[in-house]
C-alpha cells in the first residue's frame, strides 16, 4: 500500500514524502493544476486538473513548486514604467512644470 504525506509546506509548494510506491506510479498533490507547477525540477503532470509527478523509486520525496514563468517579464515592464514616469517627471520639473492655475483663474474661464 502506497502512503504519502506532506513533509514541508510553503505558499508556493510542498515536499511530499512517499513510501510503498512502484516506480513509475503517479503521485498526486491535490492542488489545482497550472502549467507553472514544477515537480522534481520538471514540469508537473496534469492529472484530472491537479498537480502530479511520476515517482522513480519505492520511497522518497517529491518537491513540487509553483513559480509563474511570466513574473520576470512583468517585473521588467513594471520597472520600465516607473523609470519612464520618473524621467517624465524630471523633464517637466526642469522645464518649469505645467502652469498651475489658481482657483480664481479656473472659475473665470467658465461661462
């Protein structure tokens, strides 16, 4: 009889220890599947929409981790946006900035 238990858990993965397995069997970690899940350093298997991995030995530990592959791209876009906003702010500040109207001037423009 195969047994498995979570040996260590974190918000982005877990270490699942197992025993009594036949090499080649599928170990299922009941977490919704997403292509960003890795098991044993390789992409995890989608087993009925949950994360799974094939085991290589009768007992051992499988590490499953979640890391969004697009995170690095998103961070780069964020940093470029912040840099563009800062550069625009600096240019406007050196140029004297936009002319600010006083409340009296704004209301005198209205009909």
